[in-house]
C-alpha cells in the first residue's frame, strides 16, 4: 500500500540517504537543485498520485524553459529515486516507463574552442602590466588547460619555477559563500603541468611578493559568470568568436592535438581519468587528424614503386 508521502519529500529523503557524502559536493548540489524544482513544479503531488500521465506532465512542465539535455538530467535523478520507491513497494508500477524527453530549442552556445590565430589575437589584447588580474588568470588557463576551479586554487607555492611546472593538487570551491580549498575532480587530476619559459618568467615576477599559501586570484567571492563576461568583452575587442573560460581549456587541448601531441599526453595534461574522455571530447579533431594521416599514408604508399 502506497504511503501518503509527497514526491518532493520522498526525493529529499532519498538523496540525503543515498547521495549525501557518497557523491562529490558539486554533484550533490545538482540533486538539491532537482529537489527544489520538484518542490516548485509539484508541491502537492503525492507518490500515490504518480502515474505515467502525471509524471509525463511533470517532465513537460520542466521542459517549458529548459533544454532537452537538462530535462534528461532532471529525469535521471527523479527516475533513480522512483525506482527505489518501486522496490520498496511505495509504488505499484514504474511511472517513468517510456517517458518522453522534451525541451526548448537549444540556445546558441559560445564557440567551443579557438583556432591558433584567434587564440593569438586574444592573447594580444590581454593587459599584463598591472599586477594580479583576470588577464593573467586567462593567460594561465590558455597556456595550461587547467579547469576554472584548479586555476583559482593556485598559490605561489604550487609553482616550481626551477623545473618549469605547476603542481595541481586541489581546487577552489567558489560556489560556497566564503570559498575554500577542495579536492580535485579525480585522482588523475592531481598532476604536474609543464610550463613554457615565458610563462615561468611572467609568473615568477607576478607571485614574487605574494603569500606562499594563499590563492593568487581569489580576492573575495568569485563568480564564474563574472570571469566569463569579462572574457566575452576581451573576445569582442579582439574581434574573435566569444568563448567561455572552459572553452580556453578546450582550445589548449585542441591546439596541442593539431600540433601532433599524442592523445595520451593531452589526457595527462588535462587531468582526465582516462584517454576515453579525451577521445570522446575531441573526437571531431581526432577524426580530422586521422583523415590527414590517411592522406599521408596514401602518398607514402604511392611513392613505393
């Protein structure tokens, strides 16, 4: 017999029981967001009232102002909870069966990465004469491919200027009110990233008088959107496609691949858990390079007469 419990109440209890302290904090916040959406969209919907029709209506309501991929993520969260409810006999059938995922038309997204000429144009408009600023932050991500939170967490002590590399061992949790150091995304994210000599000179001067164990770029609350909007203005000034800060990471990786750096080396530099992630993310570039390799192979074989 189905208990009289509201859907959003059950989901709240379920995520605390099964997800809290079992997934990374950033992932758990996504479950919390799903819970808030459930409470807003269906504040009075009981498990006993859940049918395929009511569940589909819930998805449709959520899809009115969200893209299809976002609706899919929402569906996966709720479905996971409802499957457990089904196994506990709180439901007598699966209301998520054959659910149709809809969503608003995909918005125009920023370019995923820049080509080498565009990247150089961006670097040319950076202001690197005024001490620590976001221009230096963007330069460093462009040169290293660090994640946003990894770059925020950097302290002067993380630089090994003598051996020309960066020690990546932590991130900065910019989503909490006062911020703070946090673990890396995965074990593979703990790594050493080699630096070119120009970057070594620039950052050895920049960090010379800064506290060794304090984040270089964090001064108060940091918002990802703030840095993205600043980068957008720089892109427009440079007359290049607008790109996000994360897009600079993609740009770094893509330029290395085009330069002939192996997938394994790019994966290690980015801190990917395995090469599969790198291959899936940059599949279009890898396929393009393979086509170029095939042309070279055919030319070589044709010369063997």
